[in-house]
C-alpha cells in the first residue's frame, strides 16, 4: 500500500486556521485536548515521518523536548521529523535526534512516496499544506475543529480551490470535533 500524506490542522468552525491575532483563539476555545491527544496517539504508530513548516517547528521545538509530563511528548519527540524550510540549515530537537531539513517540500514528499514506509503526517504548517495541496500530494485532511467562530483570519485553504473531498469519518468530542476527509483530485 502506498504511503499517504495526512495533513492535520486545527481550524475554527467557520474554517479559519488562525484568527486576526494568530492561532491563540482556536486553542483557547478547546477546554480539553485529551481526545485529540488520544486520536494522535492512535494515529502515530502508522506514521514514520512528521513534516513541519519552519514556524510550526519553532513553536514545537520550544515546547516538546522539555514537555516531560505531556501524554504526547514521547511520540512527538521520537518520531522522525522533517522541517520544510528554505531558510533553516539545521533543526535541532533538544536531546533528541534532530529533524532533517528539506528545502523543497513537494520533492521531499515525492521521494518519501517512492520509498517504503508508513504514513507521512503534516502537523499544522499551513503554507506547506497549501503548497502540497496545489501539487496534488495531500491524500487526507485530518481536521480538528475548535468550537469558535472567528469571523476573520487566515482561511484553511487559499482561493486556489475548490478541492473535492470525501468524508471518511469523524467524531464529536466534548470540546472539539474531528473530521477526516480524503482529497479527490480531478
């Protein structure tokens, strides 16, 4: 079975990946992350590479290597990571193995698809996700929907759509909703 690229994004109920002041309002609207953490804990065994954009990498590396009490810390810190960036030369990860740096996200994903292995998971990294959608390389959107209407901000997709989706499943959790959709390219 070929590798899949799953792009996971937190969004508002009205489809924004961040509000006018950043992502804070989305995460503040979620009272309990335990279900999304359990979902990721179940997803990660099928994943052998996590892709991050530079900004997501900088946010994650400032938190996860020292997040000893977080349920997801071991998974996040030990999975192979690739940072898609044209500006970074190295991507250290605290006392853990450093992330690789890929200058061209699409070429790197094509190389991953040509090799054996598990799924590829893109966490956050909106600009990388959008470029991979344009290149027709995203197989699945894994959307975590926070119970907030932002009214404005950065939409999940740029106006280069539409993208046809097939809903694969979903869950309603006490403080968020999870929707899985396959991307169909025509």
